């Protein structure tokens, strides 16, 4: 019974403590070829309250991770080898499976301009996030993963 009560308390949020976030139920896949950047993103996601963070080092392993973990949101670097972020999104969307079509994908790039945004949109990505990623920008894309917008 005590365990049931704790689960109920957690589900309702932190109450007076205020430590729970709306992102606690999200599962996020980070696809990034630089291990340090992957680790930093995973730590930021954890700080924002995301409980399930999965990681992959390139687009090919990212596709396998999507199949294995069914994340709610994907953060994917654009420039990777052997399969880059644009290739990942095209391959993800190609199957026509409803989950893969609807899965929010945010591409991360050190270059965010009109051309990059058009490439991302044409490839099937939902948004482009400028690197280096900040907690505030990450919070915005997590809200997108929830299908809501959060107050500033």
C-alpha cells in the first residue's frame, strides 16, 4: 500500500515541493556522433525532468533505437557519418508507419539558416535547434514533444 501511495503522489506532481516537471513521462532519443555532446544533452534532459533518455551515435543506430524504445521525441544531429540526420529523417518517414510519420524529430545544427531549415522541413523534420543547445531551447522542443506550449 505504501508503494501505491508513493506512485499516486508522483503522478500528481510534487505538490508543495514543485520538483516534478511536465516532461517526466517523455521518452527522448538523442542521436549525436560526439559522445561528449550526447552526454551533455542527456544530463540537460535529466535536469529538465525527462526520465527516459536513449542514445545513438548515428542515423543507422538511431533507426534501431526508435524500433527498440519507441521514443516520444528525437533530437538528432545533422552532420554525422555514415548516415546523417537528414538521411535518418528520410529513412524514418519512408516506411509510412503512422508512429514513424508522427514522431517529432528535431534536427540539431551549428548552422541554422533558411537553407538548413528548408532542408530539414523538406526531409521531414519538425524543427531545427541551434547548437550549442541551451536548457531554454531544449525546454521548448520538449514542450513540442508534449504537443503543448509552455509559459516562459
